[in-house]
């Protein structure tokens, strides 16, 4: 019975990942991250994704502050923040976030403020979707680990 | 790639005691690049921008390989690469960046890179850098 619980959770994890790949939310770089997880860093994926969340939220906050300023004109700064977001998103396999950041960056290179505002909204939307999906994934994995660890007394 | 596959590619890598410096302002990329290097048995340090990389070399430290990001605050990868070459630093420098249009790549290469890889960095791309820069010991 417990084995079925673990199997069911693993199936749920596989289904969620397949869906995220199918939607283009994740790409093969996420698999590369999983392959780097080993006995020396058993929580590598979880740790890196959380670093990504911390970094991204700071960048998104800064982008919003810059664009909300009526006197704003520093598109170069927008570009620098976006370069970092593009880089880190591609490094963890967050394909859709990466792609919308690239589109946002194009608007900033044209000094297109309305385009930048739209771009920011799209990036924020994609980022939050990814974050919710990753939380769901980590919860399932935690449940699977707990289920696999439960044993009936002999 | 599995560890066995890596060992087949570079059988004596673990014995060569290579050192590398990761130069990147993103903590995500620092973490991943360090893990990739650790997986290949390459000792490594990390700095967060080009100026810190230059400062590290000025302090007398040296590395076989530098993985240099392009866009960084204070001093970017192009400026840092030029500066290191002006200082006579002969470490192999591989540019690693998301910017991959031909013009940007050319500018970065002309700064003094030995190789260039588009992010995201993977074990295969890192092995490609090492192969290209002759970082393996022949038996």
C-alpha cells in the first residue's frame, strides 16, 4: 500500500514535469540541473531554484521601481537587469520566462516605455506561474520522500 | 553526462589539478558553474564582476581557466578580459554569455578570449571548452 503511495506520487511528479515541458515552461536545461544533483549536493535543484527566486524577485522589484518613476529614462539599467534575468532563467531551464524577458529587452533597446511596461507585466505573470509550478513540484517530491521513508514496524 | 562518461572523455582530468575562476554577477550562474567544475574535479573560486577578477589576479593568484560572463556591473567581461590581457595574464579565458549575436561575440572574442560558449553552460559545453583549450593530460 505504501509502495503504491510512492508510485502514485512519482507518477504525479512525472505528469507535472511532462506538462511543464509540453507547455514550454521548462526546457532541457532543467534536466541538466537534475543531473547535477548527487550525493554531495542532494538538494541541488531545490537550492538553485530558490536562489533563482530570490534573485529574480529583486530584479523584478527593481524593474518595477525604475519603470514606475515618472522621470525614468535609464533604459540601459533596464537592459542590465534583463540580461541577468535572461541569463539566470536560461540557466535553470525556465524557457518561457527567458523568452518574455528577451521580448521585454527588445522594447527597452528601443526606449519604448509602454512596451517595457507591458513586457514587465508579462514577465511577472510568467515568473509567478513558474514559481507556483515549482512549489507544487517540490511539495510532491517532499511527499514522495516522506512516503518512501515510512516503514511498518516489523 | 554520467560520471563514467566524463571519465571516458577526460580520463586524467582528476589528476591534472586544474583551477578555474568563475566571473559572474548572478548567484544562480555562480552556483551552477561551480557545480559543473566540481563535477569535473576542477578546483574553483568565484567573483561577482570583472573588477574583482582583475583584483584577484593583482593579489597574485592565478587560474588555468576563467569562465567570464559578459554583462556585469562595475567592470563587464569585455573590459575585464582586455585588462587581464594588458596585464600579461595568459590564463585561458572562455566567455560565457547569453548574448550570442555575431557582433557581440566578435567584440568579446577580440577583447582576448580563447573560446566562447553561449549560456546556459552544461557539462558538454564545459568539456568542449576544455578540449578546445587542450586542458587534458595525454596518457
